[in-house]
């Protein structure tokens, strides 16, 4: 035995002598494994694919892929799911667990199960409730893999076969030094432990783990997590809006609260964050689309929480060597280079908004670096076609069809499909990154990203516009063909003036045709109602993520009247009804209590209906409401909205608009005034008033 083990064993023996561990079967139950004997696993079972050789005083686990075919290894599905192979298993008829990831090896659409090493049986260790003490497993290991957590599992003899209790256990990835981690039994669990297991996600395809020792002991209790406040009546503003209730408004923040993950680090994310949904369907993972949008919504009541989420993204981005922000926290290519992701626009918009709300200059610089590196990955040759200048994307990087659809062509191939939505999204990302660079005084970098925006704008209009049909279509580079179906993404080029004015008019005529996109009846469906395809869940679905870019595009194209109507349609659908997607009959579908639907509602009310914006860099408050005709002549009020100044500032706004050009708007600011201006505008009328920030201002636009 080497000196480090001798020293550790002496200390361990002393500590164990002080600990309280009760063995139901007497003193013979083994609670410590050292792996000092060559080729002796000491009763632990190891799956064949993980090798499980004992040498040099450690149990060696290999995490190599089962798949050996280079073509399959580089495919979209394999880069995301690795050997988990969810679509193959679904197509073979296997039923997926719809309530979250499985801890028994079953199929789940939320994320992979684990490959486990399992202890001997008959441990007979009783978990006793003790004040300040908790049963735990200490593992000393060397982790030369990208995995950021182990699935710690335990079971009693009374539990059903293949049934385990489980908890996440965190470790540092790709660290060439020994680390000791602590895996806690759930403090609410009671019983006699018969077996324990340690699992690595099934789709980890690179690296090695060496386990030096495993011991079970009772030690200091796990620190209780701190839960950020994002939903209490103390911080949620009050609204008075005809047709909406305060309870429904406050419920949007409760949805965000229900999605909080406070047991961190989690999958490499070191700060509390919000998962996709309040229910368990998609697990407790961070996804950059959902987590960023949820943070942007929460920023209106807790800016400090949102800023920490951005710090968390900076940290997990550093785990990948190519600058990309992983689209899936458990993706097979985590910790290495890769080709796949999710739609990036929502992350960039959220990051930019949180940066502009922040008083922390160092954080703004850090957010900029996260945006810059992620954008540069999208602008690199692995994503951008040199011939067209456009960005290629796969399945969840665009608005399209599910894998079961006949129109899924090109989404399953790397560097093949050129989606309209992705290219507009990257153009928006370039514009926002340029603006933040300028705010930070990085003028050369700002100029570079403005050039990238202009080049993408030109490429979108050259390669994706169809003059005969008057729409933007996706394009398949490999097949050299336009993909002629109309989705909501055809309206995305309304953003930032990407579509020239003449094309904007043609797009808007299609958008407002009730027969094509159900205008005036519901928010915009993902796919045109005139498409020749079977109608159903995927074709008729309404999604917040596709409506918000259109609302912003209408505002940026000067059609504030249409933006107000579409925003109001979305807000009414979402009010107190926060599902992942909706049918044309407004029925909620898929996951309930969904975070980005709550974000869409919060943004729709605060940022679009009331038109509120606070810019900490400029010290400016802007009020530019988008009131629909249904609310003309009716009073609207939003009270006690927190402004993240360096003091205790709250904003209240009252609006009564009688026509597109006439309104009375009153603004009150309690507490510290912003350093810059207060601007009140009536979009579409050309009317605006700008004054140095003051505590009270009433503006009448006759």
C-alpha cells in the first residue's frame, strides 16, 4: 500500500470510529472498498463496455463508444444521443417514460439513463435520521472524461427488482488530479441499504475514470440549497389589464419558480437555474434555449438571479474547446468539438437583455465573451457554407418538422440544410454582439460583427427568397434544392430590416391571411394551414418561440399595429395556461407549466403591451406601449416593477390609448432615479417625449 493510501486509511479509520453507522446484520457488513488487490473488484459488478480492470490500486472504467462506424459516429443523432440511440429505440416500438429520465435503464425523451457499476448485495446499512448528520458515500477518483456528474443509486431488499432511489453526484470533468466527491443519500429516505451503484450517463463516449476508493459513512449533513425568490408577492409587480387577472399574471412567475433547480452544481452548471418545465417530463437539465429565456423573464423580478445564470453559461461554455454552448447538457459530444446545437437566437437575446439591465461592468464583459465565442462557432466553416455564406443547421436549430415527418429531409445530415430561422437567428446574434461590443468600447470587434450581419442579410435575400411565391424558403445544400413549404420562419426576415421594404409588404399580406396563418383567430401556427400535409399535433402546433420573433419583426418593420394585435393574441392564449405548445383550438399539449411560455407571457405584457425597457448602460427608461384595438379607451396599469438600478427603484405606468395616435401615459418612479433619460413614445405615430429622468411624468399625445 502506498503512502497516500496509508495516510488516508489512518485518517479514515479514526473518522469511522467516530461515526454512527448501524449495521442490521452485525459488524460484518462491508462499507469500504480500496481496490488495492490486483484484478480484484471486491465484489463490484462492472458492465463489459466499461472494462473494470483493477490495477495500480484503482478500479479503471473506460467510457468508449460502442459504435465504431465513423459515419454513424459523426451523425446528428449520435452527436446528441451517443449509444443511447433514442430514435432507433422509439422506431422499434419501445415506449418512452414521459415523466422524466429513467433511473432503471428505460427510455426517456428527456435524457439518457446511466451505465452503472454495482456494489455487492447485503450491505445492511441502516439510514437513521440524525440531526446534522447524513448517510453518504465518499468516492476518491480521477476523472479524465467530460462527465460532470455520477448517478448515485441505492436500494433496499424490499424495493422491487430493478428499482432504485437515486440522486445526482457532482464531479469536475477532465481534471488530471485526484478529487474526492461526496454522494449523499436522500435525507428523506429511510430504510436499510442493501446495495449502492454509481452510474455514468449512457451517452458519454470519451475518457476514463479511475476509482481509488469508495466508502460509506455517516458525516455532516448536506448543506441545504438556497432558493432564489422569483415569485413572491413582494417582488412580482401588480397589473390591471381588462381581460387578464393579477392571479394569472403572478402565475407566470410561479411557473418559473416551479422550474428552479437549486441542487447545484448540476451537469456542470454552478448556479441555480430554471429547467424547461415545472413538471418532470424533461428532467432537471439546463437547456440554453429554455434556461436563458426563463432567466430573462425572471430578471424583471430578480436581476441578481439572472446574472448568475449568465455566469453559469460562461462556465459550462468553457468545458467545450470550440466555443460552442452545448445545446443539450448531456449530449454525447460534451467536452469536445461538435456540429449540433439548438436555435441560438433566444440565448443571444436573453444574454443581451440581462447584460443591458446589469450594473456590473465585469459581468457585461463576461457575457460578451460568451456571446462572441458562441457566435464565432456559428460563423466558422463547420457551420457556415463558403459558397452561399449561409449557416447550416440540424433538427432543433430551426423551425421545421419532427423526425417522423416526410419533410424532415436535410435535418438529419450535417452541413446540409440551410434554415431561414437559423440564419436570421445568427444574424440577430451578430447584431446584438456588435452592439454589446460597442458598449464595451471594442469598436473593431463591433465593426466586424456588423459586417457579418450585413453579409448574412445579403445571403438570406439572395439564396432563400423566392420571388414567384413571395416567401423565404429553407434550402438543402446537398440536394441543391429549395424546400418548398411555408413555416412561420418565413416571417423572421422582418427582423432588423433583413427583408427589404417591398418584400416586407408581400410577407405581411401572407401573414395576415386567415386562410394561411389563422390571423385574427389564434397566434401564428408553426406551419401554414395551406400546406399539403396531414394535419395534426406537429403541423398545427402554436409555439411561443415562433410567435415572438414575428412580433419583434413587425415592430422593427414599423407595423406596430399588427405587432400589438399578435402580441395580444399570444398573451390571451397564455394567460394562466402555460403549456409547451398549443393546438389551433388553443388546447395545451406536451409538457405543462412550461417555462418559455411563462417567459413569453411576461415579455408580452411587460416588454410589448406596456413597452417597457430599462437600459443600465445608458441609464434610460423607455415606455413605448403596443396596445391592441380591443383595449382602446380602457385603462391599463402596471405597478411596482423593480428597476435594477443601484438603489431601490420601482416603476409604475398607467396607459389609456384611444387611437393609434392618441394616448395618455403616466410614469412614476419611486426610489433612486436612473442616471439618464425617461422616454415615452407612441410607436407608429412618430410621437415621443424625452426628458431627464424624473419621479413623475404624464404625457398626453392628442
